[in-house]
């Protein structure tokens, strides 16, 4: 019995005294693995954040390009009607027509002898009206 007790105590002593160095090495290794996992998770999170930022930049660039395209289209369509507006008579031509009409009526009323007064009034009125129309048109262009 004494031998059995010594054998039991010896067995308990061997099992109770673990290899502390091996256990410490295993804990150190686990800490290293945990820190590597943490760094990898941080890198994944940073990559995901950068991907989101890049996609937002791409969307912003697309919106800006669309806005430029729309603005260019608006400018092109706005310039086209301005060119179409210019189809009318110039200020000098309008003045000449009005002056010719007024001169013809005045010439007919002043000179009752015949067409000579009408012709002279028409030519004089056209000349004065063309000059006045050109001056008025020039002033309106300077205002713009």
C-alpha cells in the first residue's frame, strides 16, 4: 500500500506540474495570431472605406459631367435663338422705310403739283430715317 501511495503521489505530481514554458509559448503564439487577425480586419475595413469613397467620387464625377453636358446643351440652344432673332431688318433699314413713308406723305402734302414732291420727300425721308435708325441701333448695342 505504501508503494501504491507513493506511485499515486508521484503521478499526481507529474500531472500537476505542467510545462509552464510550453504553455507560455502557446499563449504568446495565440496573442500574435490575434493581433494579426486584428490588423487584417482593420485593413479590410480601410479597404472597404476607400472603396466607398472611390464610388462616391465616381458618382460625383458623373453628376458633374452630366451637369456640364446639360449646361453645354443649354448654351448651344440659347445661342441658336439669338442667331435666329437677327433675321429681322436692321435699325437703319427700319428707319429708312419709316422715313421714306413719312417723306412721301409730307412731299405730297407740301408740293401739290405732282409726283416731284412725293419723290423728293421719299428720298429725303429715307436718308434722314436711315441715319436716325443707325444712330439708335448703335446706342442700343452699346447698352448691351
